[in-house]
C-alpha cells in the first residue's frame, strides 16, 4: 500500500528524515518540489480516490500530481512511516471569497513532543511551511513570503500570508497580510474527508470543475498553468503568457510540471 523507499525516491530524498521539526520541514519541502498540485483527472471526467493505495499508485507509481485530499493522504502515510504522530484536519479556503467557504481543503496536524504543528503538502495557492500551532506564530517560506497563524473567534485558526502575489496561483491580488484558510483541530473522520473530496471533485460550484489547474513549487519561486495561461516567477524573473498551441501545452506540462499527458488527454484538456 505505502512503500517508504519508493516514496523517498519519488521526492528525491536520499534517506529518511529525522522525527522532529527540522525533519518535518525537510519532508514537506521535498514533497512539494517533486509532486505537482493538479486537478486534471477531474477535468477528464475521472473519479478521485483518496484511499492510500490509489493515491500512492497515482502520485508515486504513476508520477502524477493531485490536489489536497490526495496530496495530504500521501503525506500522512509518509509521516506515519517515519514515526510521526499526525492526523488530518479540514479547512475553509478564503482566497477570493467573502462568504463563508465550505471545508474543501485538507491539511495535517503533527504532534512533536508536547507541541502541535500544522503541515500542508497540498495547498495549491502557494507554499506554506510547517508552523507550530501557536497564536501569533510566524514563518518565512523560501520564496520570501511570511505566514502567520492567529486565533479566529468564529473559525478556530486562520493562516495569513504576506508575500509577492507572483509566488501564488493567481488568487492573491496584492501584498499585505491576506487570509489563506481557516481550520479547527476537531477530529476529522474518514467520512468527513470522503464528503469534502466528493463535493470538491463533483460540485458545479467547485473551482476544480471550472478550470484546469496545475502548479509546482520551485526552489526560489512558483509556476502555474491555469487553463492555457502559464505563469512562472523565480526570484525577480517573471513569465506570464498564454499557450496557443496544444503541442506547447503538452511540452510545458511535461518539462515544468512533470506530467506526461497522452495526445488524447492533451486534446481533451486544451480544448476545454
């Protein structure tokens, strides 16, 4: 079901990480550098399985990406294989919304000693590093963005980001502290994850039903391909261009995001 050495090879880590905060950060960073965030199977009309076997088969053996319910299932399995104590949480994503959003995001709560941490291998909006679950805690991502955790009277906890919008999937519209997602530490059951995954992958109002979404973390930046719009930012170097040729679309998917599409899949996605 889950084979740790095969997973470590997929994310280009030569050995297991230490079971501490440094090891957690190293594992999440390697995971995000190697495995793209994407929803292409949804757009191709395929069901999204989030059990361990199907996620491992797709993201590790099949060398595809996935969205949060897939990514964080795989990451939780990797944490467990290392000996970390971890469990899933559900969150509400606040990017470009004013109404209370549904719980369509999954992340992980990791306990190291006496301290709880949040870790997230499946947030497609940007790269948020693991953070101690402490009111006012701040952390800096490798791209220079800062993240802050604060208590929220209505929604439990809120994760805020302050950084360049070019290192995001495009939903961040400016710099300054912006809410990313809120969550509680309530126990999440398998049925809760199944319901969140079902809505996110099938509901007409879900953004994953409305656009082809792909992103990948770069060592000093971020790259996204939303429908035919390609954006890449590394340090101060930015590219923003529309792709007009399906051959270029297929090539970009492979070379930048590591997703090898068949000609039939390329046509189906490019023509949407």
